[in-house]
C-alpha cells in the first residue's frame, strides 16, 4: 500500500489470501472505502487472490494491469470483477507516467516494464510479464518488481532503475535478483514479501547476494508488516520486529 502526502492510496497486488482486507483496515480509516488505484503486476494466484476481495469491498477508481490472458479461475474472476467495478482500466506499458503530485515535492510513478502492450496475449506463466514500476518521492525512490526473472532484469539494466528501496523480485527466488541487477539498483533497503512456502523462498543465494552488497534486508515472514515512511529526503523503517 502506498499513501502519498496528498492522501492518494495505491495498492500493488493483493497476496494469496483475503488477509489484505484486514491489513488495509489497519491503515485506512474504517469509513474510507475507496482506493485511487490498484495495480496488478501479473495475474498469478499469489498476487491476484487478495485483489478479488478488495474489488468486492472497496470502490476502486483506477486499475492498471497488463491485460494478459490466463486460463485460471482467479484470472477469469478478475476480468469479470473489473468490468463490474466501472473503474478506469489502463493497460501498462513502459514509458507511462503517473503524476501524483508536483508540489511541494514531486511524487510520480514511472512504468518501466513490460516494453510492449501485452493485452489479450496468453501466457502459461506470467511472472516475466510483471509490471515493473519506479516510485519517486523527492530524493527517495522505490522499485517494485512483481515476479520478474533474470531475463527481464537483463532488459531493464539500461533503464533508470537505481532506487533506495527494492521490492525483491519473485519472493527471493534464485531465478531473480541477478548480481548485475542488484548492483544497478543499488538499494539501501531490500524488502522480501514472502510467507511460508515449499519453494525455499527466499533462497540462500539471494540473501547472500543482498548481504554481499551491504543492503538492509526486511522480510515479511520474519519482520511481519513492514512500513517505510519518507519525507522525500529520508527514509524511516517503522516497527519491524528485528
């Protein structure tokens, strides 16, 4: 969840369960049932499930996603719900800018990936189609990577990806977070969104790589909810367990 100084509320992905509703309830006043924008990085079950519940409970003004086709029950329900929502639906493509504020400080989101319009295309595995976006607030920047893998990371090396906070790709899987990519992003803080899983995420390789670069690692399985607050000049981590 991103909250701007102008009270814009933006939600990126929803996790694998309806737990996101409880989390939103802790951050958004009870009588506020609207969200300015929800972004679905890619329609896999562990990112889309919570958003289905959000669409049922909240009035969503804008929706940004890739428009790709997936044959799963969740993906079909997503398409049905976004039609019913009546929100302004946009297809993500590199180069798009979402200007959230220009005063007193610049707040903007820039879409870096995918490079082309993928709407209507079918994918068996959509990880590498994930929306990658960079949020800039004053001097601070945040990179959100969805579940992109090394192949897409390689394509992004020529883009402006240097960021203070990195949302680590694909829950810390070894198929993401190449050395070159981490070096190019050069974050101070790496956030790994991960729960109990059978895949071994986050992997030892990725954790070692982040440590090697001296990056502060925060992970939801160990630190619980992670809250980072910025004034456009500095970052502050609030209440992680460690």
